[in-house]
């Protein structure tokens, strides 16, 4: 069966535009945060700065992962995007921790805040972040690396909404404590979502089976293929978001290689039908293994 690869649909132009938007927002919000005295606005600016860096990392990782396989890197550099997703998410977690600390100090020593300026700047940031999320939305559904960058922008859009609400509360009701409170909420959301991406990326790096694949069910399905007596010593892992690899030992009767090839084609078709698996390696044997567990444990 031919190996097929899904390419991220997010274009270089989309990434470039989002970088420019984030750099613009960062400058505007830092200046606005300093002038207005709003910590939540400055926190939003720092988040936006990390967005720009994240998107640059995303672009570099996409280029690396598209490189062809070589004798040294026989799988290519497809996991560059997974590493980028971890790096981006780790950066967000660090920013979240920093914001918690700053909010704590602001709770203890509140400062006067210009609510009107805070609202105006946050509105500018919201518009830019919404544009950025729309540009990356489609690609985020197919690629973990782009999803991490998308999360940066999406969480920033939410942050901007929160800052606007806080600005309104400060402007009309002079509730200064809402600024650090919003900062804490924003930081908690950032950390929560980032850990989810890190957990998924680490599972890929540790060659864990995709969560939606049940090995016993796969074994049961493949053993219905005519000629297959037993499927054992199964390995399933993801190379990246798109490529799932499968390898297994296949017990068959003593037969010519040509017949094994026919069975292999049927197994490949079934795996593609069940889970869109396109990288399949099969070891055909005739009662060669004394231990035929679904998963082989080395002693």
C-alpha cells in the first residue's frame, strides 16, 4: 500500500501575518499597560510576545519536518514539530507561573489603573488575536505543533476579553482588585491548556499507542483476515500527528512468499480502514515464537 502523508494546511503567509500581528499587539499592550498601570494588560502583552516566538518556532519546525528521509535520519525530522509543541507549551507554563507571582504582589499592593486606556488597548489586542486564531484554526485541527501556536492566540483572545471586562469594572466601579484576579484566571487557563499539549506530545515521544486505538480490537479485526492464524508482538506508535506506524508478527501456515504478500495487502487495507494507518511492517512466520502475547515483554 502506498504511504500517504497529510500536510498541514496552514500556509506560510498565515504564519507570517500572525507573527506581525503579535509583534504589533505586544508593543501596543506593553506601552498601554505601563501608561494605564494594568498588570493584566502587561501580562497579555507578554503572552502575545510568546505567541510571536511560538509561531516562529512552529514555522521552523514545519520546515524541518518536511525534509526528506536520509540514511542518518531514516524517519526524517518529522518529530521536530512535536518538540516545538513541547517548547511552546513549556514557555506558556513559565509565563503562567510568572503571572501568578506578579498577581500576588499586585494583590498585596494595589496600584491605580486607568480603565479607559486599558479597555481601548485590550480591544485592539482582541481584534488582532481573533484574526490570528482564524488564520491558524484549520491547521490546528490537524497538527499538534500548529495547535500549540493556535492555543497561544486563542488564549490571548480570551485574555483580551477578560481585560476588557476588567477595564469596564475599573472604569465604572473603581474595582482595582479585579486586575490581578483576571491575571490569575488567565494564568491558570494558560497552564491548564499547555499541560494537555505537553502530555499528548510526551506520549508521542515515548512511542505510546494513540489513545483511540485498542490493540485487542485491532488484533481481533486482523485475525479475521483469511490465512491469518494469530497476530502477536504488536507495536503501534505515532511518528507525529499524521503518521501512525504499525508492526506485528503474523502467524500463517507454511506457504510461499507470494501468498504472504496477498495477506499483507489485506492487513494493510484493514488497518487503513480502521485507523488510517499507512506505515505497516509485518513479520510473517509459521509457529516461530514460543510466546505469542499481544505485546512482547523482553525478559
